[in-house]
C-alpha cells in the first residue's frame, strides 16, 4: 500500500495532498507565531541551542492528525512526540509505514526571527525513505523528492552538480553543542586547505542547499531521523551521495558511525569521509 501511495495511479494526487497538509500546518501554527512569540512560548530542552516552542508542538499535532488520515495504517514519529516518549521512535523499525516529522527544523532561527527554518516530513517504510517534503514557509520554498523519481524545488528539478576543480569545498558541520570529543576531533580534520567548514543552520535547509548545488556538503554528528530523513533523500534524488565513517548508508534506526556526510557527488563525500577518519581505519567501526 505504501509503495502504491507514492508510485501508483494516484501518486500525484497523494503527493500533492501531503504538500497541502504541510503548507496548511505551517500557515495555521507556525507563521502566525513567527516573530510574535511570547517568552512563555519558548522552552529550553537540552540546552540554549535546543529549544521548543508552542509553534513546534502545535504544528506537530496538526501534522500528526492530517498525515495519518492520508495513509491508513501509517504511524507518525515526530520530534516532540519522541521527546515526550522515546518509545515512539521504535515505530521506524516496525512494519507500518511511518511519517517522520520535524515541525520546525531550525527552532533557534525561528525564535530569533530568522527565516532560515523549515518543516520536514518524510515517508518511510522498513527503514527506507520513499518520499520527502522540505518546506521553508518564510522563504516560500517547497522541495519534494520521491525515491527513484528525482527532486524538485517549487516544481523545478534539482541537480547537485559537481564542485569546480580545485574549488574550496564549502561544508556545513554540526554545532559544537551537539558533538562528543571524538566527533569534535573528526570534524576538526576538515580544517585543511581546500575545505571551508562552518557551523550549520537548519539541517533541512543545509541539505536543500546541497541539493541546489550552492553548498558542497554537510557533515553531521547526530542522527535524529527527523533531522536527516527528508534531506538525505532530497540530496540523493538530486544526484548527490552520502555515507558514514563505516562506509555504510545512514540508518534511520540509529547506530551509525559518526560523523556522516551528504555531498554533491561521490568523490566529495569520499574525500570528506577520508579526512574525518584521519587515515585511522579503526575509527570506522560501527
């Protein structure tokens, strides 16, 4: 049933219905609060860079209700639901199709009135992402990807292209607040001639930038599936490549060798992984 949803005779209508659900949730719960948040609507979770707002919670509730109706028997795994009950995450490894939702990716940007935030939705089954939606409501950008059918931004095909020969690679990396000492060391190995790492903003929008070919790669050290499921498919369908330090695909169910990368092409991904390993094969065991 889930394959039919994204590839069958009604696929176009189904994909449009998901896009409408994402746009509606953002219009109802996110944009009315953009630059209008009261202090009591902002709460710290793990630290000053890990925030949740009323907009996050209400948008996720809205999407949980609307998406489940579109595909009978599907489940929803949302960032805030998992924060409240970590057991919800187990659905990703189950038999039911799963909507993976980040209602406001880039909450810090949202809180500070920066338009660089997005709503991320991915449809997965048995750990494989089949379709994804990356919506930046304040920028009026909607990127959609379907496995095996390509990716588009506002209806125009996306292509990662290739970095120019000898160009300095622009790479968005994890914020130090979300890294361990070993991950810090791996990311620090990207500070070499020919590579220009910088802290990332919204993960979903950084993936979009790679898919557009305006950013060469990302290198991330955390594996929350709601941050990466939509973007990894988007980059892949635009022609990019990704991988973990263990030379394996990123697993939505976790246990990845970190950091991992998604890049405009395979040679770029390979170069960054080799740099982060530092030539130590033992660092790529997982």
